[in-house]
């Protein structure tokens, strides 16, 4: 089962990826993590990538594709994988088509206002990194684990979230169109509970398994 997972910030994409990974015993492949580990391990591709990163430039598609290709040929990908954060562009999607057979593109759909409500309600403890949500803790200002005053991360401020959502939609709509034309796009409304959302994904994947 070779899957691409798309979803805006606040859609619970990470949680869903984790659940799919566990259910089907397939790895979740994030190009960000992959880049970091190649650079850390000093692989040939990692050395090339590092030169771009150090120069403050984007790592070129050809290099990212080469890394993805190598990663997908590893034994743990034999029964499938979940691609997260890749492809980001049509050029990457086309290159991916030449090295892999994607069977489904799970597109998590969540209204922007709901994404914002979920994310701007997040509070984090700057001391022990515990995370909370105002829908659970209400007006509580202190970390229940260590008593430190909770803060809103810069990433979770409303203006930052709106900007991230705008960038996400601009980047994703051509990809949605690309995979829709191929008949691979599976849109899932994720406005329910984690269990409900995951059940929808499983039932959609049932068609492909
Ligand atoms: Zn704390």
C-alpha cells in the first residue's frame, strides 16, 4: 500500500499517519527527516544536500527524488509506505511517478476556521514541553506537571496559522488536481474525533487494499 498523505496544519495529519503506520506496519516517510538523517550520516546524497542547506538554498528536486528513490528501495518499504510532506510540487509528483506506483492519495479536509480553532487553542509548557489545549484545560494558566506558566508557541499564533494555511492551499491545490485526474485522490473530512476520522480513512483504503 503506497500512500501519500496530504493535510493542512491542524488536521491531525501526524496522528493519522501514526495510526495508519501501526495498522498496516508500513513506514512513514518524511522528506524533512530523510534529509536530516542523510546529512547526519554523511551519505553521498547527504553531502550534496548539505552544500545547498549551508548556502541557505532549497535542496533541488533531483536530489530529493534521488533520496526518496533510495529510501523506497529499503526492505521496510516492501509492503508499502506513507509519504508525508512529499511531493510538494507537480514536478516532484511527476518524478515520483517514474520511481513509484502510488495507490492512493489521502487528502485530509478541514475547514480553515476549524484548523485555526484547534491550533490557536494549543498551549505549551516552556519548561517541560507538555502540551495542552484550551478546550480541555479552560482558563488554567499553569503546567499541571511542573507549575510553569504556559505559553502560545509562535507557530500557533493566529496570524502565523492563517499564513501557513494560505501557503498550504496554494501548494496543495495543483497536487489535488493532479491526483484527482489520475483517480487517486481520496478526500476525507476530518472534523470528527480521532477514531471517527481514522475509521473513514480505513474504509476508504479498503477499496485499495
Ligand atoms: Zn511543565
